[in-house]
């Protein structure tokens, strides 16, 4: 008995019945509200029409008409005529003074009131010669009408639920057998097994579609898990970059290496790097919210020199601590050199290249950042280069420079290396920005260069302030 009650068929039958009952319950709930609202509106409309009939009657006939209609109590409707001189027809009424006052002051009023423990609907309208008429109806009569209509809905919903349960039982019995096999494949996927073999063909189209979906899920899980591993490695690397700048300035401030007139600039740079850190965290939240595969880009036109200057300020203390000089030459060509890209991501690229250069550059050496005009395919571009006096790369290293972890593993025992993620991240990000990244080893030194597209000729050049606003919108102060 326990085996039968726990079988897939039994559970599907029970689920079908439960779903049918829930559907009927929701339908009844919605139907009750609709019936209640509609019935109350009809009652109010009937009261309003009755009051208007009296309002259109000649003044001399109103009292008689009200007496006749009130005596008849058609559909439980009672009427009260309020004379301008303060008398009423009939002389006695349970209508509260508040309802009378609202009709006299507003000219027309509708609503509910309670009298002698009962609830009444009312509609009132002011007529000619200062008279007013109020029509009322006991709400219990409205409620009885609602109950009668709801009983019919209840019967229809019960029949529908029974039919749905019976149909669900038939469908459950038909799909249970092949589903057991498919459920086995799903359990293997849930246990972490990947690359599961496809189930044998089935004549049921729906079950075959489930089999195809499971195969697609298997592939999607493998892809997603691979992306998650890559994402965690990449973001842990990127979060360290602004932290390095913050730590460098914090150490410089703690050691008293920042002069008094430079504290303001140091604070500005610290705030900017904290803002970049916050922007990376914002990327994480955005990816989680949208379930996206990569960071969003905010492509705009800006001056490269602004981003280079901010990178120099952020990495200055770290370079000074390592006894390495950071140098930059004036951009060659037309000034300023603008690009169509994402300023925050370009700064991310510069940070990665500067971090690699500082790791390799010996004490007393220098790192040079260059900005010049270039060409990307046949289109104008801006070339941003970072060169250091470190041990350099061999010619055979060039082809592997942007492969994740290859150079890090190759030189792990002979020189300082990082995680092996930075250059591969830079290559992927440059491609997303529509640019290209290269490396050269001429003269025994290593130079990385980023080529980014320039805006079309004749387009408006945005100033430094625009770029700074872009950084603030990305999360910086």
C-alpha cells in the first residue's frame, strides 16, 4: 500500500486533483468578488434610478409617488422625501442625519449606513424647490442575491473540478511509465553527473520533448558551471585591483609620506578607488539580478588622458613603495585623443596591465604609459601602451600571453607571477570593447598595447567633466 501511494502515478493523480481543487477555489474566490461587486453596483443603480424617477415627478405629485413606492417596497426599496421646510414623507425614517446632511450639502450622495443593527445602501439626490429624495435598501437582501448567484457558481466549479481531476488521472496514468525512465536521468543530473546518455526514443511527443530538454539542460549545466568558475576567478582578480590602490594610499598616509597639501588629492583618489570597488560589487548584483553572462558596457565618447591620469594617481603609492617610476608621455597627434568605449572598463584594462608591470619591474626601474594615434583595421584608433623594464618575455611567449595561466605556470619558479588571470581577462574585455590588445618584446622589454576605436570624424568631443560624470554614474564619488 505504501509503495502504491508513493508511486509516480499516484502522486500525479493526487497532484492533478489538488491542482483542480485549487483552481476551483481560486475561481470561486474571484467569482465571489465579481458577483458581490456586480450585485452591489446593480443595487446602487436601481436605487439611483428610483430616486431619479421621484426627482422627475411634478412637485405636487412627489409626496404621493413616494408614499406609494415606499409602501410597495419593490425589491425592498424604501423612499424618503425631504421637504425644503424640514418635514419628511413618510414622517418617520431610520435614515441617519449624516446621510441626510450629505445629500442636502452635496446635491447627490451614495453609500451605506447602519441603523438598528442592520446595514443599508442608499442613494440620494436633491431635486427642485429645495426638496431631496433618498432611496434605501436593506443590504441583507443584496447579500441574499449574492448567495443565490454564488451557489450556482459553486455547483459549476464543483463539476469542473471533478472533471479536471478525472482527466488529470487519465493523463497521469498515460505519462507515468515513460516518465519513470526520464526521472532516472533527472536524478543523475541532480546528483552532479554530467554527459548523461540520452534516453531511448518514445512514441509520446511530450515525453520526447522532456528527453530533449534534459539533454539541453545537461549541456547548459556544464556551460553554466564552467562560466561560474571562470566568473569567480575573474571577479576575485578584479576586486583586488582597486583594493591595491586603496591599500597603497592608506599605507602612505599612515607612514606620513603624503604631504599636507597632497592629503586632499589622496582622499579624492581613495574615494575614486572605493567607488570603483563599489561599481564592481554593483556589477555582481546586476549579474545576479538579471542572470546575465557578462558585465554590462556603457559605451560613450571620452578623453583617454583622463583615464590614464586617474590610473597614475591610483597606482602612484604602490609604485613608490616598490621604488618604480611611473612615466607618461604627452599624447601624439590631435589633442585630445578620444575613443568610443566604456571609461570604467578601459580603466580596468589599464589597472590589469599596470599590476602586471609592477609585479615584474625591478626596483629602480620605470614603467612607461604611452597614448598615441593608431589604426584598428582601416579605422582610426587610439593606442594605449604600457611598457616596463622587467625581465621581459621570450618571442615564443607572445602566442601564449593571453591564454589563462600559461605564462604564470611557465615562470612560477623563476620570477614573481600572479594568478595567470589578468591578461586573459584583458584580452576578453578588449574584444568586448571592439578593440585589440597586442604584446611585443622588442629590445628585451615587454610592451602591451591596447587599440580602441575613435569616434567618427566630426562628432562632438566630450570634455573631461563628462568622463568624470561617467565614472560617478558607474559608482564613483
